[in-house]
C-alpha cells in the first residue's frame, strides 16, 4: 500500500488602491488553491469607493452588479486587483430647502439645486458682511422668514447652461440681487418667486414671474382657506371693489401656470382643484393697485 502525497498549490493575490492617499486595502498574500479570500477596501476621509478592476476591467458579480468594497471570492489563480476610489462630492439635490440657518458676518457660501431652492421655511438669515449665492435650474422661492440684514448680499440666479456653484462667479448674472444697504428690487422674466409677498400702489410687474424684496409682510388684501386644501378652496378679497379688476393664477412649484381666473367678480370665490397634483403650489392675486403671492398646499 502506497501513500500519495499531493502537492499543495498556492496562489498570490495582490490588492492595491488606485491612489494610496485615497484609501487602505488589505494587501492580499499567498493563499491555498480553493480557499476563500476576503479583500476589504477602506476609504479615507473625503473619498468613496467606486469599483474593483482586474486587468483594467471592472469586476461584476453573478448578478451583473458592481462588486462592493468588501470582495469575497474563491482563489483559483493568482490575481492582481485594484480598488478604485474618488473624491466624495456631494450629490446635488433636486429640491433644496434652506431653513433654520443664520449666516454670520464674513460668510462666503453658495447653494445649488437641480430644480428648486426654497429659502426661509423656518428662518433664513444673512447677516451683515455675508455673501450668499443661490443657483437653481428652475425656481428659487424666498419665503417671508428670510431676512437680509443691512450690509449683507444675496445673489439668486437660474442657470441657463447647466453650471452651478462650481462656476457661480463666472457664469451667472443675478436674477435678483439684494443688498441690505440699497433695498432695491429688480424684476425679470425668469422664475425667482416669493411666498406671501405684497406689492401695492401699482408696483405689480407685467412679466410672468416675479423677483422682489424678501423681507416683506404677507399680503393683507386677500386670504385663502382651507389651506391645505383638497378639492377646492375659497379666495377671499378683503377690500373688494367693483371698479377694481382682480385676477388669480395658480402655479406649481416649478413655476408652471396651472390655472388662471381672468376676472374675480365677488369678495369670495370658490376655486376648484380638479386634476391638480398634491404638493406645494402658489396662488398669485393681482389688480392694478394690489399684488400678492401665497403658498397653497394641495393634499
């Protein structure tokens, strides 16, 4: 009777990051054929894992998904693997809400969103000496809890070429430029709207969308109820006169006109909401002498 001694086969596995400053990867070593190996790729602060490569090809699992930073496999041959990492860049949101924020003197900051920025849901304060930029793809909505102090600066702009905060100084002309010293208002055809803003004595601009001072009180000449609403709501004009023609327009949060009433003929008007999507909307009411916007929530 003879004993047959089988030679044990070992394979060499190496694993490195694409840049040693980005991450740590346990370096591998010699492993017995058929053994299980787990490689772990740990990103340093400011970096995130992307994928593994072997022979410059990205590795996928049996379900065609990119293999994660913890890679377990059975050793059947020597392998040279690279774990790829990149800088952890924040993902730009579709809608960005800025509330309960105070920017103290000397702050230089830019906020951007793919679609809409809403400032002032709780409070949004820019103190003297601060410089704040807002850049959005479609709308910037400034709620009445936003306050720009004397000596502060706010620049709000709608991008027209797909550039955002990364190129804010070079690419964007302000649609609204608010300086706490000047208290000036500029108007434009682009969509930077305010919630619950009042313009009276003929200051209603003729264009479709409005930019204006954000430190204003809510319009006192009309109210809406119930709000939130479901099927309908009532628009009440507090100083209705038959010789003053009022109109009402309802916009979605992206600034699209959804409904228009050309002539309001009574102090109280029921407005039906059939076909409206749930969410935040805005109602704009105006005449030759009054103008205001309120937020309308539809359930």
